[in-house]
């Protein structure tokens, strides 16, 4: 069996799908994407295809090494995301060829179901409370909300209090048993992060995500000493080498690699094992499409330290298309009591509706993230 063809499909709302087909007609799917840079990643995949055509699809680790290390310049969001989608598709082929889910090839299942969380926004206390109640009624036991909007390096007590008020409203709406994670989105600098953590702590967040940008590695240990809230980060780190210094420095309780950015399924499993050795939990980042979610779940079901999974059903990015629209059988992601059941179908465990993918790829997208500025005109983090 040899790799014969790679096809790319930019589909709404902001995703890029990859189909790899072998000379025996067996195909696998991956999701290589940097949100807002889909065309750039697609071109990187096409360049990597020069190496892959004619190769044995089963030699996944060797192809990963060749594509990552063989080009001299390595890493970063574009190259690693392109490699991630390729790697996912190769695992899908291998699982299908052998008739087993991917997690069976990575040590086997360690759980029967995986907890998931939903998104509830975070801009207004009343809206947050209403959304939180709705997600509990839909069966979720955990959710995530934004902490703040635009923040200056040192900002006002008013913004800190508003953030606390929003979390307080959500907590009052759902009670103490429901997990509420708070995403700082890297919008906050160290001085304000300390003030926000102190203000949010009385309301018991499940965790805080990206309280500062990941390049401020030294700040995480300092923030950890200032709070009892678990700290999470990792969606903007790539490969196990990107996580090595983070774990060694301490201060992080949860790593959040993205299976479509960090290097793929096997690389994310390696990162999970590194984190386990540091007594750190795994919560894979995934505000993406159905292929990325399926790949994430394959890692979750064979990783002992995975405790919750992000998923994008109904998230605000998904305008015009949503997570289930590209699946032949959407029930594979049927959530019950806040959990998704372990997939049992071969490969990624999903069947892509290829007719729908080709139809929507003709529409395409040109999604760009917003650009935010402070009142003085300076650029701030989105």
C-alpha cells in the first residue's frame, strides 16, 4: 500500500480538511489548520506531499521525523499544523486497515467515556447566567467562559470587578457541582493576572486558561504561588519540545496541546505522558471541526491524565456550519450527562460526509480573527 493522493478542503466556518488516499483506495482524514491562516497551511501540506507520495502510509513515526526534522527549519504553528493534519490522516488509514480505533494502537482504552465541556460566552452577567443554565439543562456538567475583553498592561479595578461579577453570576446560576473554566485567552499581562485570579478565586473556577501568554514562561510559577486555582495553558505550544520547558519550570496544573497544532495524535500522546510524569493533567484544546475532535478523543481514551475535552458544538465561531454538519453519522458525538462515549469504529471513529465537504469547499472561507485596540490606539491581545 502506497500514498497516492492528498486533497485539501477549506470548509466553513474556518476549517481545513485533508483527505489522503492510498493506491488501494483506502482513505484517511485529517484537520491541518491554523485559524485565520488556512491557505498558508494548505500550501505547507502541498509542499510536504512531495515527500509523501509513493510512501508506505503505515510508517507514521518515520514520516513525522522526516517531515519535522528533514527540512532544517522546524516547528511553529504553520509547519507543525500541516504535519498534524497529515499525521491524523495516516493514523486514520492505519486504524481502518487494521480494523481498530486508533487508541487501540496506542496502548488501549483507559476509560469508557470522556467528560466534555461547552462554551457560554462571558460578556454580560445576565447572558452568562442564562447560558450557563441552558447548558446544564442540555446535560453538560462543565462549561467555559471568557474572563475579560480587551485589557491594557495595567488596567482598572472596574474591569477586574466586572470579571468577578460575570463568574459570580454563572456560579450562582448553576451551583457548586458544575465546573466553570475561565479563559483569559492570553489577553492579560502579569500585573493584572494576579489581581484577576484573586478576584475570581472565591467562585471556584474549574481552571483558568492562558492567564498570560505562553511565551511568558517565568510568570506561570509566580502566578501559581498567588492562587489555588488550577492553571492551564498549551494551545499555542508545539511538539513535546515546546512543552518541555513549561513542565520543567512548574506553575502549570493542566496542559492543553491541540492535536491539530502540536504535532498530531502520537505527538499529543507523548506530551500527555510527559505531563503525567510531572503530575499534570491533560485537557486537549479543540475549538475546531469534527476531525480534530475525533483525533482528540482518540488520545483522551488512552491517556490516564486526560480529565475533560473541549468541543466546539454551538461555539460562536461556527457561523453557517457546525461540528456535526460534515459527519455521515452525527450520533458518534452524542453527549449524555456531560460525557461522550468511547468510539468503537476503526481509525478516527467517524465517517465524513464527503459530498457535504466537497459542496462546502466550493464555498470556502476567508476567516480572520479580530484585531483589537486599546482606547489610546495601541494594539492589544484578542
